[in-house]
C-alpha cells in the first residue's frame, strides 16, 4: 500500500476555539476526498498530535466541500490568552498536518493532485 504525504492530495486551514482548535483538511479533488475519508481517521490525527496533548479528536465529514474537519479539544493548553505555546491560536496546525503520512489504496496521482 503506498504511503503519501497528506499535503500531496489536500490543503488545510486551522484556528482556535478556546482551549482547543479545529483543522479543516480539504481535498484537491473528489478522488482525493475519498482517500481522506478512508485513510484519515480521528485516531490517526490524535496519534500524530499526541506530543501536544490534543485530547479526544473528533472528525466531521463535509462531503459537499470535499473536506474533513477535526476538533482537537485540548491542544492549545488553555487557549490564546493563557497558553505559553508559540502558536497559541493553532494557526500552524493546518500546515503541520499536511506533513502527516497516510497509507492509501492504489491511486492515480493525477486524479488527486492539485
């Protein structure tokens, strides 16, 4: 099974929600969205961000947008006004997740790339 960088098939946006953050992962194509649905689970995102203490990650599917939204309820260590993290608003989390590697079924790179 091929192993690819998430940023090869999607882009991401992120931001703060109090002590937590959300990360939207948006596929470049419908074929890429199907790969995301099959290969990018809440538990995989939770494991990827484990060193930062994300809490129990929840995944929401936004089929009409070709996107997945992940809520990481405790990743910001209290939130923007109290957190000592360099990125207290979680703006860099979207960029970080794009470096995540996922196992995918056989696919045609031309169908899922930007």
